[in-house]
C-alpha cells in the first residue's frame, strides 16, 4: 500500500516573480536554466498550497533568493601574520605597515569599482539601447583610462614588498606616482554636467527600471550609479589623510620621512588644481544657463567670473522665490524657468557688481515680509534670517532684502558675501557702512524726521489723519475725512509722495 506523503506545512517557497534579477538581463545564456528552476519552484508551490495554505506566505531565501551583497575584504595586515612573525615587529612598525596596507587595499577596491561601473552599468545600457553612446560617454567619462593608473601603483607596491610582507620604502614610490592623478581634472570638472544629465535621464522609465534592478542586485552593495561614479573623487581626497597616517607612524630618522612630506605637498597641489578647474567648470555651467530678457542685462563682468562662491534659493521681501548666484565678480538674482524641457535661470533685474555692493546683516524682526493678499492690508510678519544687499552705484539703484531658510545658511551667505567684497581691489571697492547699527539708526531717524516735517506741513492744530485730494487714504494713515482746500491738499500730496519716494530709495524699505 502506497501512502501519499504530504509536503510539510512549514516548507517555505518563493514565487517565480521574486526570482528574477538583473543577472537575467546581463547573462542571457542562463535564462533557460533559471526559468526551468523557477518553474520547478512554482510547481512545488502549487502542490504545497493544496496541502497547506500558509506555505506560500513564507518565502525561501536559500533556494531562489539572490546572493547576499558582496562584502569587501577587511583583513588587517597584522592578521595575516602568525604569532612568531608578529612578535618580530615593533608596535610602531605594525601600525606603519597597517597604514600602507590600507592604501594598497583601497587601490584594489577602487579598481574593482571602476570595472564594475563599466561591466554592470555602461555596457548593458549601451547593449540594450537604454542610452546612446554619446550620453554614456558624457556621464561615465574616461573611467577605463584610470584603471591602469591605479594598477601601476599596486604593481610598484608589490615589487617593494619584502619576503616578510613589509614595504620598507614607500616614499619614492608615491612621489613618482602622485602627479599622474592630474588625469582626473577633466573627469571632476565634468561631474556637475554629468550628474545633471543622469538626473534628466532618470525620468525615462527604462533607465529608472534598469537602475532600480541594479540597486537591488548583490553586486551594487546597495549603492546607486552615481555613488560608483563619485568614488574616484572621494578617493582623491583620502590620499593626503593616508599619507599623513603613514608619516605619523614612520620613525623620524627613516629615509621615507622627507619623501612622504614631499608627497603630501604634491597631492595637495594636485587637489588644488582640480578644485580650481572644477570651480571654473561649475561657474561656466551656470553662466550658460542664464537667460536674459534684455541684452543690456548681460554685464561684461560675467565673462570674468571664474568661481561660483555660493548659490541657492532665497526669498525677496515680497515673498517671491529667487535663485541667487554669487560669482566672484557679480551677484545675480534669477527666477528658475523651463524652456523646451531644459531648466534655466531667467535673470531678475540687473546683476550687481561685487565692487559696488553693501551688505547689511538685519536682525530678526527688523523688517516685515509681505507676499500675500492679506499682507497688503496689514503690517506683515516679522521676518527672520534676513539680510540686505544694496548697490552703491546710483546707476543701478537696487536694494534687495533676502530671506534664508535658517540661521546656518544665512551665516554661510554672509561669510561668502563678505569674502567676495573683501577680495575686491581696495581702490575699486565702494565705501562700506556699518552693517546693522548705522543703517537701523539712520532709517529710524528718517522716519521720525518725516513725521515731524509732515506735521509742520499740515500746520499746528490740524488733524493728524492725512488724505489725498479725492478722499482716498494714503497707505499707512488712518481716518476718513479730507482736508479742506484743494490747493493745500494737492501740495501736501505732492510733498508726501516725494518724501515717500526718497525714503524708499534711500533705505530700500
């Protein structure tokens, strides 16, 4: 007698839809085997469901689940030694060799990441026509050309390793090798444009789906594509730290000391050059995105702007959002717009030369910000995190009260503006006034004097409520009656209008 043995109720299965991964796209030759394996699991799931309804609720990660993310080798140099070998080295020498080993291991990891970016992202997207070759070249740059550079350092370190596993002299190796990192200047300079193109392409459903599959695959280590593309830049800034660590554990009388000090100076010079090139590229990138409503808005100084010191979204006094750019020579206020699916920045008013700029740090509550229909008939809310920039050139006659989101960003803007103003030649710089106390005192004094002069104009014993000739109340005044006499009323209206216009022009309020 044969008995039908039911499947155990606690058996875990995984549906076929959960089996598929990016490996099916990259390795088509395995599709058949994976599909047959998946069908077998699905059949087992159907049989199990008939015996136990709860079986399918427990997915199996052993049979069909993806392999866990690849883990990097984190073995220390000292862990490769036995007890006898370890006892032959001093503690300082062990730390020195650990620092050299960290440099070598980081180079190996970088090479693997560069190869992964090519094999898992660039080549499949080109083969599947997800992006064009031109777009991929713009995003990935010349990553392949940097692999031999780092392999060269590994080879030199391997040749300098002795039988006991130690690197006796590393100073001359890095001194000869570090100048080759100048090859990254073009790559780092293009990163801003590459990131913008990648973000734009992510709007494409095919690109978005492919990148999501990559992110969920084991090889990605939960890193997105841009993280792989940004790894070379993050590696560059680590070299000074690694070299200083090696130098710190090197005996003062060791021949490597002067070479390591020279190597640190070399890498700092390389990074400085890369930063300059990257800053010029970033500045030019945003200059090309500026859109002028009138050719007269284009200040000739824009061609001299090689550095973008700061930029971001601020609000003006009326509450409108502006994207403000602080270049080395100009302060440009813009409004973000879109033209034919291309983002650009429409220049608002005339750009302000830094040499003519006056900066005022306004305390919280010094000004009231508008921006609403209700605010037009009220005093407005007291603003926080506000500063004012004013052009002291009478041909511009501009003053902008700008609001930042928080104290930190306000301080950042103030520091950048002060640095830009102080960097201007002294003979070209406009005379600066006290940034807060003098401006506030002058504004309040002018307000008091305007009230006194208005009272003198109306005459002693006259009603303090002031109106225009036709009976409409002037903004900021109370009452419902008009002054008798059309002549005196017209004169008061003209004098009041001139005074108001003059005060607004002088104080920017």
